[in-house]
């Protein structure tokens, strides 16, 4: 491979780098920041409220790369462990977070539903009406 071709390839890869994963809520929610522990508890349905509003966690589909990062680095479980976890919770009447098909759907839902919290690639955060409450460095 020629040097020019290699430089073009490397330049292209730098533009493809994904941003951090940001956890977002509606700007109407009166919380500025959450800790990793609070985010984990919300997504495992062990914490029911964000300030005084019912927390409503939103997931991306299981095959989504962002979800895999969130499951391993925030929740500390792989897909199999989470399946067992939710089977036990379901017996107590607790269901897993709602799954939406895309990051755009997550943004639209979070913007409209107070208490909803979801995660997206920070590069997609261009919308008014949303604020970042937790950032997961990649």
C-alpha cells in the first residue's frame, strides 16, 4: 500500500471515530448530573426516581454496539447475565427498560417524556430540549 493511500485511510478513520456515550434527559428535568452508580440503578430498575419524577430508562436493541458497551461498563453484565437478572426481576413484576429501535427514536422519546433517560453517541447530540447527565468515555 502506498504512503499516500495509507495517509488517506488514516485520515478517514479519524473522522469515523465515535464520540463518548452520553446519557440524556429532557431539559425540563431538574437534574444536572448523575453518577455511574445512579445510572446503573436506574437501568436495572433499582432506582425509581430522577429527582421527583419517575425514572423511565430506554435501551437500544440488543445488537446495538452502544448497548453492548453500556451493558458491560455500566451494568457490569453480559447479555446472558442480564437475561437471568431480568427473568428474576420479572417474577417480582419488574420489567426491563423499554427498547427503541434507534438513537433518533431515543432522542425523540426522551425529549417528550419527563423522566425518560436514554443513551446515544455524543456526535448525535445536536438537539435542543435534551441535556447530558452522564458521560461514558470511550
